[in-house]
């Protein structure tokens, strides 16, 4: 009888732990998806801003612009997709 009660408590506890971990994993997946979309929006905006290549060609602005582009490229590698080097 005592063994059955202990096993019941263990099963209920394990069920709660599994449910809680699944809920947290789903929240993390949603966050990662939104973050991935934000990275893509930033990348698209950078491409649109420098469509003529003027920012990248300027010495002072070009250095900062290249650093921003490199940072976005590094973030794209975090989402697990291959990145094409430009």
C-alpha cells in the first residue's frame, strides 16, 4: 500500500515535470522563430538600404555598415541555416 502511494506520487511528479518542460520548450521555439524572422527583416532592410553600394564603398560609413552586415550574418548562422558569403 505504501509502495503504491509512493509510486503514485512519483508518477504525478514526473508528469508535472514533463508537462512543464514541454511548455517551456514550446515557448522557446516560438521565441526562436520570432528572432529568426527579425534577423531576416534586418538583413532585407540592409540589402534595401545599400542597394546601390554607396554605404559599403564609403570609408567611415562602410566600415560600420560592414560590421553591421557581419553581425547579422553571424546571427543567421545561429538559426541553423547555411549562409552565403558575399
